[in-house]
């Protein structure tokens, strides 16, 4: 596996030098745990829903319609959405202010129930995410996939990054770098390969003192592309 200093140098050479790269990495620096813990749970449900609904659509479409989503889903209050009735579901299916996809509308209710459970166990869902250890990010992704709805794969990782928590995203560019640097041989889906990815990120973090987000973005930029990493 390649040393992180070499990976950083490769990315810097392709993106204007070390100082330019440092500036780009600083723009997506994670938040401290106390700030993540202070995020209101309705904002977490909002982020989950934004990323679920965005699948298959451009962000421009989602951004334009999002005020309508906020109104339709009562500001994404977890308690209200967790108790979504069949009648309310039917009303939302007819609401032209949102994207009328039944499975995605239902996911708002299911993820609200998920967040309500986390809040009951941890004081708030935000506290749960803030306290999850960075060196087991793959475990957090698995937890989201297992306990949430439609939060597997990149969607879960993007939600976590949107909350400001250190994260890696297995975008095409990051996976290409992981393959090039000998971490995996193909797109990681097996438990063995996902464990190898986490191990590599942990070792690069220990070596460089950098967080998962910085390492992930550096890997992406080392391929010459950063599509899917922002």
C-alpha cells in the first residue's frame, strides 16, 4: 500500500501544488463532535431525505423543489413524520411541490422512526452520530444500511459528510485510487474488502494525522478527478 505522503504529492501535482490542495481540503474540514451533536434531529432527517430523493435527479432539481419538501414534511420533524398515516401518505403522493415517489416518501417515515429510536437511546440522533468512532466508519455505514431505509452505499456516506462528520465516500474516483494503491482489486462490496478499506484509511490517518474526509478527497484528486467527492 502506498504511503500517504506519496498520495498527497500526486494529488498536489495535479491540482496546483501543496498549498492549493491544502486550501481545497480545508474547505471541507469536518466539524468538531460537539457541533455535530448540536445539530437538530429534524436537520438530520432533512439531509437523509435530500439524498434519498436526489438519487436519479440532479441537485439543481432537488434544490429548487426543496422548500416545498420542507413544507410538505412539516420541517422534517421526526416525531410527526414517524407517525405518518396512510391518509397523509396518500396526500403526499398527490403533492406537486415534491417528487411523488411512493418508496421515497415512505422512506421519510421509516428514517424518522429510525431517528426517534436513536434519540430515545442516546438523547438525540445527533449525539449518536457525533460519538461514533472515526476508525469504524465502515461500521457506521453498515448501521445506516441495516437500520435506516435507502441509506446504504454512497447515500449513507454522503449524509454523514453533509452533517460535518469525517467520512470517506467510495466514489468512482476514490475506488480507482484504492485499486491503484493496492488496497482492493475491484469495487469493494464484500466484508473483507470493506474491512481492508477501513484499515487503509486508519493507517493513512495515523501516518498523516489527517481525517477521513481529507484522505478521501486527496485520493480522489490523485486520480485527476474529484467527481462524486464534493
